[in-house]
């Protein structure tokens, strides 16, 4: 199947660098170049794209910032592109942090980018295996540091005014209190179920639910978790 790459940018130098590298990688790759976020979005609605290269520094009619990031987020919401690799260019600092969590499966580079950076990034994204999701890495803040964690390994969490404790399959991470809905919305994750006032469990780790005993048994956890808000019709 012919690979299709969408390049969304107004930067002629960036277009030249991407085209030069793609000619070296595979001349059969179809490259859709556009300067319009609307055109890129509509193309993604109709076609299966192998990779998106999006310039965050796009001009908008209202002088909006981070138009590239918002376009990437809209495309990511499409079922056919929920795991399609993306490269976001012109992202650094807080923008890079937000793109990593909100978009996932996203590489990012600050400007100016070099030919070598473009080369390495395109090779990495185009030559990797298919898009079956095996990980969902996010960055979580703790006391001024960013920790890289795989959300698919999050078994359960406790959240109270004292703080939030995240129980991963490979360890525990404690962070300051955050409203649960705000925290999960930022991470873009929806596999958690509330089973008590302060406790949420991952649907994918539930081994069994004992309604009589009022407890949930999770895979990999020795002790059961008490539940007070579970409903019999809850689907998992």
C-alpha cells in the first residue's frame, strides 16, 4: 500500500527539507502539501494517512496561537487517525508538554530544524511497526520534574486533598492533589471507573467484582479494593 504523508506548513524551507528526505526514503510516497489547516483536516477525513508533519506556527485569521497543535488535536479525534504518527514542529516547553499528553504518538521539534533532525525523525516514524497501540506514554509533573509513564500500566489511583497516588504495574507515583476530571482530561484517558469517594480503578485490570463483599480484585494486586459507589449495571 502506498504511504501518504500530509505536510501542513507555510514554511517553504521546511517543505523542501521534507521533500528531499522523502525522495531518499521512498519515491513512491505520496506527499500532500497544504498551507491550510481546514484542507488538511478535510483530507484526513477522506484518506488514510501514514504520517502527519504539522507546523505549529501557522498563521490564522484571528492571530490565534498554536493553530498547528489544535489542528493535530482535531485530527487525533478521528477514529481512523487516533494512532497515526505525527510530527509537530515549532513546539517547545509548555507546548511540547501539552502535545505529548493531548496528542500522544507525537514527535516534536523546536525551530529552526536542521536537515539532520528531519532525516532522523522521518526515518524513525516511517520505518517503525504498525499502529497497534501497546503503550500510551504521558508526562506527569511532580515537584517541578516531569516523569514519563505508560497510562496503560495504571492499575488504580487514590485521590484526596492530601494528594494523588498513582499505582502503576511497574511502580507508584505520588503527586499533589488535582481534581480527578481535570487530570484525566489533560491526559486524554477514559479507562478508569470510580468505585469509592477517593478511588478509581482501571477497567482493563479488573479480575472480578464481588458485589456481596463490596470489593474489586485487580490483576497483579494482592489486596482487594473496597467499593462504595459501584453500580450493578456498570459496564467494563
